[in-house]
C-alpha cells in the first residue's frame, strides 16, 4: 500500500510552479495545475505538501493506493 499527499484547489491538483527572475527580482510567477491524480506532483511527506499548500492557499489531500502484485 502506498500513501502520498497531493495539493488541490477547485478540483485541480498542483503540478509545479515556475518563477522567472529579472535583475534578482521576481518577474513572473505561475502555478500549474491539472485534473489528473496520475499527473500531479505527489508528496511523500505531509509536511512538504502542507508547506506548498499554505504557500498558495490550496489544501492537502491524502491518497492511498493499494497495489496488487
């Protein structure tokens, strides 16, 4: 059984973020989300997921996957 955490907002899941700098200042900041649990970023620590969620105003969801061999 595998447990991981995802960061979610409005039915979409956090994938990554991009920060562009110009002259050591943030020029552009964007957060990419998607609708797929398979393609979103998975966090193996709830603390790591919570840090990202708090930063962007998202929520953390626990996901449990049972893998049968």
